[in-house]
C-alpha cells in the first residue's frame, strides 16, 4: 500500500512581527542592548516571524492546541472531507500546554469532533516528524484509512522577558562578536524561535485533480547513545555537565529564578557536532543504504534554525560529494521564522501551494534536532 499527503495547511498567529518590533512584543532583557539583537538577527537571516501574543498587552492569544486546531481546519484534501472523518490525530510539539494529558488529546478537544485515535509525540524539532511517521505507518499498515499529522510550537510563551528571572543579563555583546555561536544561548534563542502550526492529511489514494505527495520513506535516527545533552529545557547543566532537573529544586520559584524552564543550548557541543552528524553520519548513511542519487532530487527542503548553518552544511556536503545544487534548496525561514517542529510543515505547505511542483518531482526533507542529536530525512514524490 502507498501513502499520499493530499494536503498540507499552516497557521501562523497574528501579524508578522519585524525585527524592530520584537522587543516591544517580548520585552527587553536586563542590560542586553538592541544592537546585540541586531547582531543575532544578521546571522540568522530572519526578517519576520509570528507570535501568539497580543502586542499591546503581551498576553497569549492562543494555546498550542488552538494553533493546531486552526491549521487542521484549513486542510482541504477534497472528496467531501470533514473533520469528523479523521481516524487518527498524531500531534507533535516541544511546547505542549500541559504536562498531562497528551497534546493530541488537547487538540482533539479543541476540534470537538467524534471519537478518533489521538497520539502525542514529543521532542524538539523532530516531534513533528515523529508524529508524521506514526501517521504514515498507521495508514501504510491499514490500521487507519486516513490520518492527520501535526507539528506546532508556542515558543513565545517562555520567551517573554518576565520569564527570564530578575537581573538576568545573559551573554554580552563583545563575546557575541568574537563567537557568533553564542547566539544559540538562552537569551538569544528568543530572537530565533517563534510560533506556528502545520498539519498534513494522509490517505492511501492520491488526489485526482491536483498534486499529491507520495511518501517514499521517512528515516529518523537518534545519536543520544553516543552524544550528550545539547538543547534542552526543564533543567540546568553546570560547568561539569551535570544536570539538575526542575523536580530537584525545592520550589517552583527557585526553579524559575535558576532558569530551569528556559530553552538552552550547549554552544560548544552544538558547534562541534551538529553539521557532521547531520551530513557526515546521517545523510551519508541514507545515501548508501537507500542507494539515493542526490542528482535526482528536484527540491531540497532543509529545516535549519539559522542561515548561519547553511554555508556550513553546504561545505560539508561538498566535502563528502553529497551535493544538492543551491537553486534546489527551498526554505521560508526568513519570513515565517523558526517554528521548531512546525517548520517543516510550514515550508512544505508553501511549496505545495506555490504552483511550482510538477508530477515526478522528488522532494528531500532534512530535519535536525540538537536536543541529544537526532536526524530525520524524508523523501516525497509529486504525483
């Protein structure tokens, strides 16, 4: 049995927020200057993004589950589709509204539809791909006749200045100038991450009147057995690499002041591992195992967190003879922002509805996760 993506939808809350408006919405961090923000934004290449925040009050306008429900309601796979006909909701996120129950249950509650299977996947950027792979396997095996997979993030909820604790100063400007990788520390991730949701509808038959995307394969791999923790939230690592998780603190206030809830990255580890794991290990293995001829790829959809990484990825690909011509690369990072697990859905939604795809086109997707280093690649064919 084959599985086809019949439609992809995206929902981005509010109006686009420009670089100049960011501090108005998120608030300013202690002594960090706007000039420091400009240095970060120059490297990451993001010009606009969306926040589920009221710019006047700073209050949240949507829950994560509501973002997803909005994306699902925009799906139009044809054939008299209605929400009650969905047999599986597979929902991934790094920023659920609640610790329990699962994110997918909350999404189902927002939709208010009849009974369905609801599966939640977690992680960081790969949470959305884990949900997609579960949905794909469910339809592929005949367990369900259709499935909706989603990826979503409500990053702004913990990017607001008030959540950084009293007296937070972060990385200074001079250090950032000397080492641009410091932009991936907690205080600068707030200028990279944003909100959004995406949804994909799958079935065993393609659309008759428009392009569908046949899923050839989804390959995901974790390297956590070999590499330490890099990107995380819910704890604090000391200089020796020892982790103190939020449960270890004596009170929620103590955990808040310690920054246990903030998203963090081990910059040294990220710089030393991410490119080689993504290309030298994951892509090289996939090319060999699947006999994948990269010259046959018509579209390359990479989800990278910052334009800073693009030349590094391209250089490593060239070194290993794993070249995909730059004109085949497609991303909307600059105008849609880095929405984590939703990003690949939002990228694919734009390309699918652009009118640029033709039958026979092969689309290779790349989704890295620096959490404890996981990599996902997916191959689709337009039919």
